[in-house]
C-alpha cells in the first residue's frame, strides 16, 4: 500500500498565492492596498460638515498655516498615496475646503453666512452635508490640477475602477517646456509690474485727499457735516488748510457716503433675494423663512438719509 506524504503548509500557502496572483494577472489589476489608518482618515473627512473641520484647523488659522496644513493633507490623501475607498472624494473635499478658505472674500462670506453664501456667489446648486464639500467640487478642478497647485510635475492620472493611478510622463522636453512656461509667465506679469511701479511713483506727486470716510493713522480727527451730520475724518491741520472750502468738502463727503451706503444696500437686497429664490426653487421652507428674516441695515440707513433730506 503506497504511503501518502502529507502536504507541507508552506507549499499549500504558496499554491494559493500563485492562484491569487494568476487570477490578478488575468484580470490585469491588483486590488488596492491601504492601511486601517488611511481608511479611518478618509472616513473622518467624509463625515465632516465644516471646511475648518475637514482641514483640521481652527477658525483663526493664518494663511501660512492653512497652506501648510493643505500641503500635508494633499500628500496624505492623494489617490496615488491613499488607496482606501473614498480617498478620491476626500481629496476633492480637502481641495474644496482650501479653495474657499484660502480666498479672503469667500472665507469671510463662509464665516459670516455659511456655505449658502459661497454657493450663491459661485452659482452652485443648494446642497447640504458632505455632498457640498465633495461632489460640488468635482466639476471645478481635477485631482491633477489640485496636486499640481503645490507639487509641480508632469503627471497623467488614469482612473481604474474607483482608484486613481498617476503615471510620470517626464521626458527630455519637460525641462524645455518648463523654461518656456516660466518665460511666458514672466512676460504676462511684466505689464502688471510696470503698472504697479508707475502707480507707486505717481503717488509721490499726487496730493492726499482732504478727508476719509474711515478713521486711519493719517486721518485721525473726526468731523461731522453740518447738513446730514455724517462723520468723516481729517488731518490735524484740516481747518487751517481748507479754510473757506469746508462747505464744499462736506458736500462731497455726503455724496460719497450716500453712494457707499447705496452700494451696500444693493448687495444686501441682492443676497436676500437670491436666498429666497433658491429656497422657493428647492421648496425649502426653513431656508425661505430664514432668508425673509434677513435684515438689510444699509437699506434702513439709506431710507433714514432720504427722510432727513425731505
């Protein structure tokens, strides 16, 4: 009777691995490899509902620290580094958050009015939760453009299934292309540099205005117009230097002030009407109520000014 030799566990394991590898070879694609740490990081970003929370910074973060944190997260979540499910969406969410918080105007609107104000400015459809941080950004910028904002290089991104793969396409022409691009950029900004320099030189030969509507180090003394009692600020020697012309200056002050208030009123009404329209369009009663309760202080101030003139 022949003796059966037991199979070695290592040989069995090797055979299984060979079968798996052969299956992968047939499919032409290896399963993504990622750590539990990477998956938890992706899940954290996808659960965030706030731009500051996505980037992991406080609301008083400086611009330098914001950029530093973005660079760190862009490397951590880049699809070439992180293969966890949802890494592409998390990467886009991080880019979307940085795009808003790195822009002083958008950041101020986001801090004051929330995401609705930013979306209204950018003509984005109304979204809530993570969708506003992920999906809405998909059409604006690609992973390649986001990555190259800070990390220069010529890369090609190819999506296979749910994963992005990056291939280096550096050639002998890459260096020439970079030099030509730098030269082209220099020629584009040269006119701007010239304009700035001319403005700086011309400022030495232009006299300062007699007043300012805002208090500054130079214009530190407050005055009020005799007609509408509008506050304005002048230099220390204002009364002596502009003696006999004060009534004319105060007329200009009141005209400038009314134009400023009227412009602010227009912006407030436009923002309020946009919010009401969007709320009606999406049949959001809560948002419509909130929009109708928005105050327009500049418009109230403008009405008071008109009433005082009558």
